[in-house]
């Protein structure tokens, strides 16, 4: 589920439950929706917060005194005012889903399609290289802030102790300490690998330092970082068509392959947690690539109209 879809659902639930006629079945279904994914609760909290802010703004705006239905009594939320319903819903989603509207920043969105790579040169000499299937925001004002929404990117940062570069994800904040580092977002998981220098994980909280030759893993469900060793030479190997793994599940390998070749790669459910250690060279000849993967991963690769399937 995309972040936008999740916010859409949260908004619908917020409007539905704000109705005094909401039934016990409505509340039970809402509870089931919340428990289905921890991210749903975060989305709902954001919607509720935006509702309070927007309702307060409209209450003090001249248009807020427009005539209301004679049957309405007491305070009326923004989504109960017909004149504002469609517009306010759009504004709420935009405020939450688009970091470009965050105060104090002028964020520009950069995207890549699966199979596409892109390089962003910043004013201070820093460079961001984006892997396929990535969404990344960069602050046009300072060029010292980026938000990785999804996908993967390697950051080659010109260090400035007085103005450190910050990468934000929905799992953690990363701060450079004179650094070349790769950040990967897949599903609920975050992975940070450092080739040079160091990165500080959540500098205002855990303040864990990840140095060269180290890899950090964390997730939204478990933000406590797990650090392991990695070969600095393999960091961001995707730029050379090399995908390196150390006891990684095949589900993760499939995500990386999809990002690299621009075609969906799906792993059968019984193979998703199988582990792989080694290096995959991404060949331009896809048939050759998957023929080699069959032997390397001990799978059967089948090409379909929707992409590639890896099965037992």
C-alpha cells in the first residue's frame, strides 16, 4: 500500500467516525484496520492532527461564518461544511503527503523508474545517486537535507561540521560525519551501509555512529538498530551492476532485482525467507541473468507477461 492510499483510507475513517451515527460495527471495523498495520495508526494520527489544524484555521477565516444548515448544532468540523468538503479533503492529503509543503523547506521531488538510475549534483559539491524505483526529496534552499521516501540512493557528501547533511526517512534520521553512504528503503525496513567516514543514526535520540565498513538495519516495527560488518568496496555496488548479500532473504533479493532491471521479480511464498550470501552480477541479457540465478539461488525462473517468477 502506498503512503497516499493509506492516507486516503485514514481520512475516510476519520470522517466516518466523526459522524455521531457511527455504529459499533464501524468502530470494530476501524479497530481491525488499525491493527492490520502499525503504519495505519500513524496515518490516522496525522489526519486527526491535520483536521484540528485545518478546522482551527477555517474557524478564524472570514469564509468560516458562511450560513450553515439549520439542523446543525454546535461546532462543525471542516468536512461537515459542504462548501469546504472536497477542497479541504484535498488540502489535507496534500499537506500530509507532500513534504514540498513543509514549512521552512523548499523540497523538490526526484524520481526514477525501475531500471533507471539518476544522479543529482548539489550546490556544495555533494552528489546523490538514485537507484531505480526511488522517490527522493531534496531541499532547494540549503541542499543539506533530503528525504528518502522509498527506494535506494548513495550519498557522497561534502562534510560541513557546522551544517551537517541530513537524510530523513520514516524510520530514522541520518546525519553525515564526512561520508559516502548508501540508504535503502524497502517496505518497512531501513538499511544504511557506509563506505567512507561515518553516519549518525537518530542524532537526537540513540545517536548511534555507523562507521566505514559497517551496515545498520532497522525497521518501523523495531527501530533499535542492528549493526554488522560489510565490505566498503561493495557499498552501492548496484552502480556497477553488482548486488551483494550476506545471509539475506530471497524476498529482499527480488526487490533489488526488480529495481535494477525494471521488471517485477516475484518469489514464491515458500522461498521468500530462504537466505542467500553472495554477489549477483546484473546482466543486460535477462535470459542469461535468470539462467545463472537458477543455479546461484537454487530456484526455477519463469518469465511471464508481468515479469519474472522464482519458484522451487
